[in-house]
C-alpha cells in the first residue's frame, strides 16, 4: 500500500491550506469567489439551485478512467469537509515538486467531481435540514428535496466507482477504549439489515484502511469507526446498495478545536490519501484491517463540572454536570453556548476540560438544557 510521506505533506499544508475559509459556518458567499478563482485546470459549473434559489456548484478535475464523486455540507451545519475540499483544490493547484507525483497519479488515473456545499440554505441557518426542513441524508429514497434530486442526477449521470460523503459528528464521540475524542471517524455503509460484506463494501473498506493507515501516523488513537447499522433512507447506504462504493468521513473534535481548523487538516489528509490509494492500487481486497479500527463510543464531554452544588426538591446536593457546546445563529452570527448533556456520576466520561466546581454556583453558570 502506498502512503504519502506525512512530513512532506504536513510541511506543504502549513503554507498552502485555504486560509480564506475559517470557522464553523461556511456559506455560499464564502466559497463562490474561491470557485471563480480556480484555474483552468478545473471545470466549474452551476448544476442547480437550492430551495431558496442559491446556486449549487460542481467542480471537476482529472482525466482518468476511475470516477470519484464527493460532496460536502449536505447537512448545512457540517462544514469541515467543505474547508478540506478547498484545501484539496489548492493541492491540485500547487502541489510542489515533492508531492507532484501524488498529484499527477490522482489526476491521470481519476476523474473527480465535487459538489461543494450541497445544502446552502441549511448553512445559512446552521441546521442539518434544508429550507423545507428535509434532512438530505434521509431523503435518498423519497428524493423530495431539490438538493437531493441534484445529487442523484449527478450520481446517475456520472456513475462513479467511489463516492466520498463528507460529514461532521458531535464532540460526544470518543474512540472506544480511549479517552481521546474521535477526531475522524469512517464508515463503509451497509447495504442491508444483515450488514452483508458485499464486494462493494470490501472495496470501500480497503480505501478506509489506507486512510486510517496514514492518519494513525499523525494522530494515533484518534480515529474511530462509525456504526454500520443499516439506515433504509440514508444516502450512503442507498448509494452503496446501488453499486457506488461510498466512503463516509465524519469530522469530529480535537482538543480545544471548536472551529475544527485542526480537524479539517486531518480531513484533508484522509481525502487525499483515499484518492491516492484509489488512483494507484492494484486491487481493493485489503479490507480486513477495517475491523481493527475501534468503534465510536459516546463518552466524551466538552466540559465536566465535578461536585457542583445544586438544589433538588429543596435539598442541597452535589452532582457532576457534563456540557456539550451547541451552536445557533443570532443576528446572522454563529453563537456557541453551553448545553447540559448529562448529570450525575460522570466518572466514566472523558474531557479535556474538567473543572472542580465545589465553589461554583449552578445558577450563575447559566447552563442551557436545550
């Protein structure tokens, strides 16, 4: 298995990532000028419009026989993959001498299509759903949303060998058996309730094995495996069932990286290594190490207040209180706030921010239950 030199890759990234995209809320207005400024190496086209008439772009590059389709922000509040894709576009523009062979290998052997920001209406509201409150990732059977129709039309016309379905996951997830947040998690979606190991799933798993191999060199024990429970209406499950090998990447938390600027870097590395493996592999049969990737667990909290005094039924007591940060849009600004995720004995949970709360007042913390 060929893996990219991580030292060279990290050095390239420091100077070449797309620094015009930052933060959690990435909108169409943020990406449009970047798309328009892409060189003639890329084909750029508007493939349709969202429910609220915002353009949806597809960017294409490469001339090889292996077709790969990627899309980001089908959930409007999951933007890490969008930032990573623009880092990838920069790589194709300026890979440099040391990584030129990687770039050439991909572009000579693959034809790549990218739908960047599939759900621009949801991005404005920072919601999973589109303007009509449809979760595009649960709309693969009914295909009611205009954005779902666009994605399916591209799939049916392009007929890719592989798909990259880019998402974000909550910071509640840790890597099973560790106290580390699941910074990147992978999934080879199931095609049926029995989770049958079909030829397509094995091929999908082999690409994930290559991506995991690279990431373990950079962030060991921060990579998890998402549950492969079959979801009958989910996009990845249905695309896999249709014969389009679909790789799900869930970008998660890294220590104090609430804007996911560090995670985007690892996300970019995963996508690039996945494409490099697809472009250069003799076969896709090396799938068994996929099952060595630990599962996601749900034992990570953004903050744990330990021994916090509070009143319950008129009696003073002490409890641990676990916090997850949540986000909402107010006056067109993204606001991060503390929300109570769990209470009680939280000794089995993990966090990078544990606070001895003996002298703190519960009411003064202004914690939200929503």
